[in-house]
C-alpha cells in the first residue's frame, strides 16, 4: 500500500512538472498558435492548414492525438527539439464535459477555429447545447487581438461569436458569411472543387477529397490561411497537393481491382447519410457498402435498420459486420439474393470481397475505429495477418503498422524491435560498432 501511494505521489509530481514546463514553453514561444475543434472535420482541417502553412513558414501540426497530454508533450518536448517554429496547429478534441477548457488555457491560441457542432459522444453530452458549450471554451480564451474562424452555417457555432474578445471571420454557404463557399461539386472519380469569395477576392479551389461534404473542413483551413496572410495562389496550390488523412474517406484504388473509400475512423449517426450520399453521387461499374459499428449507438436496432434502408437504395450489395451485424432487419429475399450479407468479422468481409471483386467497383468501408475495417483494403496490397475482430487500439492500422504481424505476436515483436533499436543506438555511441544480432 505504501509503495502504491509513493508511486501515485511520484506520478502526480511528474505530471505537475510536465505541465509547468509546457506552460513555460508556451510563454516563451513567438509562434502563432492555432486551435481547431468541432464535432467533425477538425482532423482534416488541422492537417490541411498545417500543409498550407508549411509552404509559408515552419509549422508544428498536432493532429489526431488531441488530448491535454498530447498538447503538453508537444509544448515541452517536441517543439523544443524542432527549434524555431512560426506556427503551431493543434486539434482539440472533446471527450467529456470539461475536456477542452484545460487544453485551451494551456494552448492560449491566437486563432480558434470551430468547424461544426453535432451530437457525438452521446453518452457524455446528451444534448447539442452541451457539445456547443464544450467547444466554445476554445474561443472564450482568445486574447483581445485574437481571431475566431467560425462556421456561419451552424447556428451553434455562429452563436459563439458573442463570446469572442477579438475579431471574427465566418465562412460557409450562407450569404451572410464573410467567406462564402459556392459551386460545390464532387462525383467520384471527379474530386471536390468549389469557389470561395470574400471582400478581398475570389479563388477556385480543387481538392483531393472524394465527397462534397469535405468543403467544410477545407474551407475552414483555407480561410484561416488567408486570414494569416498566405497568398491566395499559394493556398490554391498547396490545397491541390494535400494528401488526405488515412481512414477519413481516403481513396485506395487497386490496380486492376476495386476502389475503396476508407471512412473507418468514426461513424457517428449524422455522418452516415453524408458518406452514403458520396457513394450515391459516385460513378462506378458496381457499388458496395460495408457498415460496421455506428459510434455511440450499440444498443438498438432502429438506426442500423434505417441505415440499411438507405444503403440498399444506393449500393448493389450491403454488408454488415461486427457485433451489430444482425441489427439490419434485412428481408429474407435480400439475404437470399445476395443484396445483403451479414458477416461477423472483418476477415470474413475481406475474404468475400477478394472472391467477388470486379475491376473498377467502388466499396465504401464505414465504421467506428474499433473494427479497423481499413484492413479490408490493406489486404489487397499487404500480407495482413492481424485479423483479431477488435484489438482495443485507438490508432488506425496505418499508424500502428503491425498489420502484417499476428496480433498475439505484437508484444514480442515490439519488444524485439526496441532491443534492436537500443543495439543500434549504443553501437553508434561506441563509434559505429555493429551490435546487431547476426541473422
């Protein structure tokens, strides 16, 4: 008991010291700090903005790892190693009430961006107003000379303008937006393009995204860059050269095989129709939709049943997988004809698609992250051996990188890799002596 208590005291002191050092690092930095939040689109907006600004200065972009611990690690460790930085772009995620406020107070953003407010993390927030209140914490800490970039089409976001002490710039399709988005068009394989008009000019933007809904995070990033002084022609060029994030509607086209749209990072209810509409507008010889876990909605059949009705009207084949695959309420006729398949594991789905794929068909992989449906696409280009139905890891397979190692061997594989890295490091310290084991 005494040892446990001493360990808790040590861990608490260590945490306090890291927070103190992070606060000192933030106070000393001359970089422009940009915080981005929202129920959806914040990861794409953060990554795209970081990419645009990288053509204009030195940037540290913190995406996906969007917690207070990640922010503190960024401030006191990674930025120190990076040297002088002109911009810090940080994605702030809300997981429960009170999670954004400490991040905002530590980040002290010069610019705050809010993409949208939707009812995600339902078990924690329950109401849209609670989500909006949480996101608002980022704009409330802006200084007098700060800047808020707000979605004019979302009343919950636009309502945050009254809490901004600095300046507000709005974007959206609304006629009242400071930066108005028009002429949005995408029908895969034709990728997203749109026009952006404001008092100072206009640009036509071509993006690498397969769906029209990406106009929102793209516009959020573009408007922020323009407000920070990046020339419009540079913004257009950098946007066109951006590489989309893995698992967020990234397209993987297999030579001589199917084309996958991998949307397997999360699947809140409000995002399903958006993803389905993207498939409906696409042009392909055949369309299939694979649906796994709907985020924050595991206990009822109603939404799975509704989702199947919509997907069935779009795709030639709908496949449900995971623990909720039985909730579709698909008719026996659809099951008998192959219009609907209930396959409990991603491995079964992968095997079925491998056996039945036709060149040029379009397959949407849509699920929350727990099922790692990206493995279905990875199996076409890699020898995937990690097929555990749910591994418990939050990071995607592209980030984890262990998909070619059986799950039960992950721990020993990582241990061996750490040992090998230590050997190489000590060998370098000893003047290049080779300490690696002979094969």
